[in-house]
C-alpha cells in the first residue's frame, strides 16, 4: 500500500492514509523526541522534593487560568 491523500473540493490535501508500519515508525520516532529534557526533569525533581518536605504551594485552577493565556 502506498501513501494516499484525501483532498477537499478545492484539491487541497486534508488527510492522509499511510501504511500501518510507517505510522508505527512515525510514532516511535516522535516518542524519542518527546523525552523530557534536563530542565523539565530538574523541575519535576524540585516539585517532588517540595511535595516530600511539605514546602509545596498549591494553587487553584482559577489562579492557574489567570496566568496561562487563552487560545
């Protein structure tokens, strides 16, 4: 089976059909790139330490929503 494209009425590609083995290869490659980096690991280590020693600060979802931009 070859890669197939689904197009809309304007001929623009909107979807793709690929063989399952190619899909699995793409998933495996993406997983390699999704490994957390050293900054993320350090942040998680710090969070776990704060959780253990009782210095963690908890905030509500409303507080987080104030900080994060809406899309």
